């Protein structure tokens, strides 16, 4: 069985927690910020956790975590 490569783009997007879940950053933060309200931009600074339904797919991309 060959070794499984880690998906390098997923490494840059997700960080694993001690409990084995994954942190992620918010989408829609890169440009067109003048169209978004200050409250919306402030809330987009906060990240989030990967949902349980997506957890299996993320674990396949990051096999060594």
C-alpha cells in the first residue's frame, strides 16, 4: 500500500485542535469590503469549526493529523 500524500492546500486552510476537530477561517473576507457592514466584517474575523458532516472529507485530505 503506498503512502497517502497530504493535501497541501488543506494544510493551509485547516488547523487541528487537541480534541481532533478542525478550525477554519471564514469565507468572504478577501475583497469588496466596502460593501459589507462593519458588524459583518467584524464577525467574519472569527473563525469556526468544521461541521461533523465534513469531518471525514477533511481527515482524508490530512491523513497524518
